[in-house]
């Protein structure tokens, strides 16, 4: 059975990943609407580029989340 801290850590990581994905989709859609007449292909290309740029940020955030929950271990 998974302890409470591990479960909470995984949940927080999933929420952060979903938020980052939503931010990438919104930014890509805004850019595609403004400069490329809202074409879906350009939206997907821009979204992938934004996600690649945000990947190092996500890794750093995941490490901080893991460190936080490791320090919060209950006896």
C-alpha cells in the first residue's frame, strides 16, 4: 500500500502537469489565432514547442515537490 505522502506527492505532480499542459494549449491557441488564422496544425506545433521549453521547469518543480514531501514524512 502506498503511504499518504507518496499519494499526495503523485497527485500534486499530476495537477502541475495538467496545469502546464493547459497553459501551453492556451498560449499556443492565442498565438495561432493572432498570427496563423487559428489553424490547428500551427496550434499543435506551437504547443509542442512550448511544452519542450517548459520541460526543464517541470523537472525542477517535480524535484521541489518530492523534496517537500520527503521532509514531511510522518513517523
